[in-house]
C-alpha cells in the first residue's frame, strides 16, 4: 500500500508539473476597441431622395470589435496560433461584416521563424500592408475605405494565407476558395472553382524612418456567369517619419469588370497626408484623396482633418472633419464610397471617443 501510495503521489506530481509547463507556454488574450461618436453628413442618399443625416455612428477612427487570440509553444520553434475577432456596430449592438459572429477574422494556423500559415476568414494583403501608408490608418470612415468602392480593408472567407517577417521585410500572400459565403454562390461551389475566388500578395520594407510597400489583390465574380470576370487592384505606398511628424503618400490602380455589365471600370486613386504630434497627448492628421475616373468625368476629391487627444494610454477623444468634392455624377462620401446624392458635395463631422482594451 505504501509503495502504491508513493507511486500515485509521484504520478500526480509529474502530471501537475507538466500542466504547469503547458500553462506557461500557452496564452490566450482578450482584446478589443470600442469607438463611437455623434456625426453629421450632408447630401446623403435616403428613401425620400436624401438630405442631411445626424446620429450616433460606430467606428469613427477604428472599427469597434472584440477578439480572442492565442498562441501555444509546440517546441522546436513551432507555435500554434489562432484569432477570433468580432466586429460590432456599437450604435446598435449588432454584429458587423454581414452579421457574422467573427466577421473581422477567424483563423487557426502554425508559425515558426520562416513565417505563419493560417486557415480561415482573413484580411487581404491590401488591408495587412496599407494601413501603414494611409494617414487615417485605413479606418472605417474618413479614409481610403471611404473612396475605394471595392474596400481597402477587404476580408475573404475560406482563405489560406502566408505571412513572414524577416527584419524590416514583411511578405504576405493569400488564396481564397470562396471570398464571401454571405453571397449566394459566393463561397466554395462544386464544379466551379473560379466562383468567388480571391488571391493577392505583397511586400513591405521598413528601415529607419522610411517604409515602402506594394500589394496586389484580385477577386472573381460570385456567380457562375460572372466568375470569368474580375476586379483587380494594385497599390504602392510609402511613409517617412521626421521628428514629431510623419508623411504619407500612395497610389492605387483599379480595373473592375464586375461593377457594370456594359463597361469595364478603370480608376486611379492618389493620396497624400501628414500626422504631427503637437504634444505627447495631442496630434493632428490631415489627408487628401483624389479619385481619377478613367471612363467618365465622375472624379472626386476628399479632404480630411483629424484632431486626436489621448485622455490616457487606452482612451482618446477625437474630432473628424471631412469634405468631398464630387464631379459629374460621382457619389463618394466621407463614410461610404457610394452614399452621397449624385454629383453633390458632402460635408461631414464627427465627435467621438475610442477606448482600447
């Protein structure tokens, strides 16, 4: 009995020790952003023709979200990783990204010194790389996403993705077997592998105050009839830090065969901007975005000014001001690439609070 008791005690101690080691080599983190404000926009499309819009808006600077990410050390420099990230419409409490539970990201994968391979719903390469080259950080509104009708912050379902970081170089590429499962036939379709296919890749390099990146993104139509057509985008961006200031510039080329059944849409998008830290707590950001429509005269300028004040390390208050000058029948707006009355200019303003946890 004594020997049996000692053996059981030793086994329990060994199990406890292995459990302690396991706990130390694994971590799970809960994180998120809550961002909302009071907003105003002029000349917004509506059921009665349109007009001024006032209200509470979620995600002025950052999309509101909560998420869980985890990592486990598997030994020999190999790690298991996962992310589950849910977008939130803070003004209504509903899920964003087409009412998905984890619409921002939902993936699992393996990682070592050569990079990470992940599977699931994931960000495209433009989103991964180009927030660093947009003065407004490719936020929900008043940013690149307001003037890119195809969405700079794109995501794809059913995706396989590689991301590698080697010193100042970042390389990424992905392939989706069906980019949008919320669209009929937008996911994986038997016998029609091209339906909803999405792929892209890009590289970025940062050294000292300079960073430069290039990326490409292409997706096919979401029906069998349109699967041979595609929307293609290529972009290049750069940033330069100079003391308390940072300068930004970029260009995006678009060829879209899907937005119209009669014509192929071409446009060029250019942007410039700067951020200046007046004090450690207070910063000003200014940006200009120009959309050059090649098929018609529906060009557009958007000008943005953001004043941000950090109340703490996690909470900041901000004021957003924007003005969109639409030419021809363009319908660009400060919060959505197609929400303004045709040919009308738009003024927008938002006072908001953002908290990170």
